[in-house]
C-alpha cells in the first residue's frame, strides 16, 4: 500500500471509528480507486496501531446495592 493510501485509510478511520473493515475497504475503493481487501485493511490498521476493543459490561446498580454503598 502506498503512502497516500495509508493516509486515506488513517483519515477514514479517524473520521468514524465505529466502521468495520468491510465498509472502510469499500470507501477506499470508491474514493481512491484502490483495489484493497478487508484483510489488507485489517493488517494495515493493526500495523498503524488501531485495534478493535469492546467495552466491558458492568452490572447496573440496584437500589439495594446503592444503599449498601452509602
């Protein structure tokens, strides 16, 4: 991937961090004319330091728990 392609990939991800690899690949294909696969997008993003993370689920605080905490 060229430097221009990497720059476009980085700017696309920074605009919308919620996108998955498939829409990013399609966006790059339409905007830049790059023929890039979703696997290549994932590899490039990992190389740039972007990694997918999911937030840990936390239990809701019930009335009973709130009273015990006070």
